[in-house]
C-alpha cells in the first residue's frame, strides 16, 4: 500500500503549491491534468509537479519526510486549502484513498487521483546558457505587454526569442504595437544561433518565478516527441514548454530610419498625466497629445461629454504635431521603460509609428536596448 507522510512550514508549502499549480487548466477534457503530483523523498525533499502536455512545472522544497511516497491530488483545491491554513507547521499524510492535511486545529481530507495514470514530465532540454534572473524577468515584462491576447492567432500570443552568440533578443507584437528588448547572456556555445517562439503567458509565469536573484538556466532542444522544447530553471524551480510553430512576422522593418522629430519628456509626469486625462476617454477613442515648443497638451473627451486636459513640460526637436494614442497602450509602454527618468518619443509624422525608448537624463542619449513602437490612432 502506498504511504506518504511529511511535515513542513505552511508558508513554504503554500508558495510551492501556488507556483506549481499556476499553469493548470481551469477546464480540461482530461481531469487527471488538473492534479498536482507530490513526491516525498527519503532525502528530505518534496517535488511538486504539474503538466498539461504543453507546459510543465516542477519545484523542489525541503521537508521532514517520515514516509516517502508519491500522491496525486486536485491542484486548485489543494492551493485554496493551503492558502487558508493558519501560519503553523503543516502535516500531510495518506490514509487509504484520502490525503489528510492538518495545520493547528484545521483538518482537511482530499480524495486522491490515480497517480499511475499521470503523464511523465518531459526531460529538461540541453542547456544553452545562463542569464541573470533580474535581467530576464525585466525583459519578459517589457516585451510581454505587446503580445496579443487573442488566442485565435496563436503566433501573435507568443514572444520570439532570438539568440546570436552572447546576444538575446525578445520580440512581441499584437499588430498595433511592438516591443523589442536586447540583452547580454552567457551562452554555452559562443557561436550559438537559435530562434524560439514561446507563449507569452508562459514567459510571464517564468518572470514571476525567477525575479528573486541569481541566474536562470535556459535550455533548448530540437524535436522531442514531435515538439521542440524550451526550459528555464532557477532556485529549485523548473519550467518546460513546447514551442509554437510558425514564421514570426518580419517586424524590425517597422522601425523608421532617422525619424525627423523627437520629444524628450520626464517619464513619470507623462504617465501620471495620461492616467488622469484618459479617465474621460470613451472606448476606442484616442488620447490626443499636442507637442509644441516646450510643452505637451494631453486631451481626451469632446463635445457634450466629459473632457479633460493637462499640460506638461517637454523638449521638442522638430515640427509641432498632434498625435492620437490608445491610452492603455501608451501607459503600458511608459511603464515598461523601467527605471529611466526620461522617455524619448521619435516621430516621422502624426500617423506613422511612434517609437519610445528610455534615457537617463534630459540631454542624454536613448537606450535602444528596449524599444516600444505604437501605432497612432486617427483623430476624428
């Protein structure tokens, strides 16, 4: 008879269960895939695993293991239970077909699932190199804002990762905006050249799990059971994902060469003004910004409806122009600049793509390692 018994801190257990079950499907034609596999080992370690045939997650944490074994339980229910437990030590043990969870005076029993029917997780692909976790997490955040949320176009819900030697480039677009981030990493092979299309939501989960410091191991493989795989590992947490097939759009050509007009503006004042003024903008109507001289005037709303305007200081190099922005797209792009105090907006004219980059000072040069392109909206 299978036996499992272990004890550990509720906080450690709760964080591990929550992370491991994030990618579980809310609905599935295969209920077994809604389970979390818990393996208690004689080494004093728990391994929690989830897998839906596209994305796998595995986390290892220390525990006091009295009786080693393996059990499969409904993941979302276990997550909700552990989150609600008091801040005390948690004891988990299997009796027959029930998994008992005890914490203080709280006691729960969960039915187990047939662990022998659970699919084997894919092996970690071959290591391609390492990258600083904070750098990778920031880069994912910066580009994932531009990935499409429309699941009917899977290709555009992905982020393209391009690797050439020690340079890694992340690219995402939803056809209305485009984000590109270049960074330096440490490849295993200095002459490596690879491309991968990874689901944006998967990368966002990776970013949340690796942002605590240290290094992330990045692994890539060729065909594995008919699918190419990418893997990320850091701090006892491992994620693998099948890659999306297809040819990503040739988006770099959208960046204009030598745009004649640029504006430099303090990032936070522009972001805060956009937040306030856009409160009165109706759905699918633009946030209008007039750039002239040393100021920018933000306006939204018109006619008998609500109207708002605000003026901020800017530095304009070029002709005066009026541009309509999707307010949410503009705010997300400014947020994604990170710690840059100033934003540089490059224009060809009022209807062609606008390119935003960060810079350290008013008179400084833009940091082109991150560029955010946004298509203007027509002003009525």
